[in-house]
C-alpha cells in the first residue's frame, strides 16, 4: 500500500460492534444497579460515538484542524454542562420555581368536570 492509500475498516464489523454495544446498553439497566446502569449508559454512548466519528465520519482521515474543532466543541459542551448542572439538578433553592410539568403526576391538580374557563 502506498502512503496515499487509506485502509478502510470493515463496516460490517463496526456495525456488529455497535449492535453488541446496543445490547449492553439495553441489558445493563435490567440489573437495577445504579452504578452499572450509569457506566453502561455513558460509557457505551461515548464508545459508540467514538466509533461512529472515527469510522463513518472519517475524522481520522481529515485534516488536524477538524479534529481540534470537534475537540473544542466537545470541551465547550462539557463546560456548559458543568456550569449549569449544579443549578438545574437541585430540587429547591432561593427563587427556585418548580414548574407544573415537572411536578409529580400524583400532585398535579385534577380538573373538575363542571368547571369551564
């Protein structure tokens, strides 16, 4: 093979790996172990995203600045999550408004048949 030729991976093999990871993602939560569920959900998602980006989007064959651009976008996404998560994940706080669509369905007000607005 010359330097200009690129080795193409077996797309069927990559697809089979992605299907196997899908099975792990579905089966993991069935054990009802929170840590295992989080590891399978996020770990498998990151690995699947890596496989798709590398093999189907051919990021490994593109110019280096494209890789840096994708890495920078990922970094900004993680920074955004880290900055907003502490506030969004709280149940209560100063000036915190729990919207009705977030409330428990059991606590939601029941509409009366005779009332018209």
